[in-house]
C-alpha cells in the first residue's frame, strides 16, 4: 500500500500516520522528521530546511523530492507519506517515480481553521526527550516541566501564532490544490479530523480495508 496523508498543519495527519504504520507495519515517512534529523545532524540540507520552516514556508520542491524518494527507494511493503507531497509539482514527481502502479490512496484529514490555530499554538516540546505537550488538550502536570524526564518545555518557532497563521496561508495556497488533484484521479478519501484520534484511525483502517495487521480484508 502506497498511501498519502493530506491535511493542514495541526490536522493530526502525523499522529494518524504513526498509528496506522504501527498497526499495519507499513513504513511511515514524515518529511518534517527527515528535515529535523538533517537539522540536528548539522547538514547543509538541515540548515537550509530550518531557514524555511522557521518562517512557516515550504522547503523547495527539488530538495524535498530528492530526500523523500531516496528514503523510500526499494521499500517493497509500501509506505505512508506524511507531509509529502505538498505541492502539485511534488505530486507529479511522485507519480513519475511510481508510474507503473502509482499511489493507492490520498487521505484528507479535514479540520476547521479555528481548531487548527488552537492546536498549533498550544504545542510545547521537551528540550531533553522531545515529548510533546498541549496547553489545552494535554498539559504537563507541572507548568514548564516535562512529565517524563523533568526537562524544560519550549515552544518551537513554527508553533507561534504568527507563524501558525502563515503556515495555514501557505497550505491553502500551495498544498490545498492537491485535494482536487487526487480527487480527479479518484484516489481521495475524506475524514473528519475533529473527532477523537481513535475514531479517525478506526474509520481510516475501515475505508482502506485494513485489519490492523498489515493485511487487507
């Protein structure tokens, strides 16, 4: 199964990708995680990606395409792409790379703008263990401290209100057109992302015909 998860920043597509990957054994590929690893390793790609992400802007297509395609090359079981493609050009590059059988499905996790902003601006991360918290839905037991390791919590530059609004604007301009792109191909599945995480996962598995053990019904 070659699956794409679509949705605005804060829609929960990353969480759904992780859950589905864990339940099915299919590889989860997050372009954001790949860039953050490159940033942590201090590579030129990481520094370049950081300069774009901190402003809420998209990393250039050619850089993202090369990185993701190299990462998924040779994977026979399939993959779940989270955060890629983000533009029509990236989608076309992906179609070209898998011209024989193409992508199976593109799943849209749909969430309203107000809810997206609430989610995006409430997120804080532990400096030590990187455990995420949310000031509304999952706050720490002690303000400013991680429940797991006691580390200091901080807000990433791409989680501020100003950057959050910019990220949504970029999404609506450059990424939202992918919805029509995959709808016209007959590959789009739409899910309401404002329900509990478990409900969204359950419906997604059902629509894909997966039992949760990596095999279809």
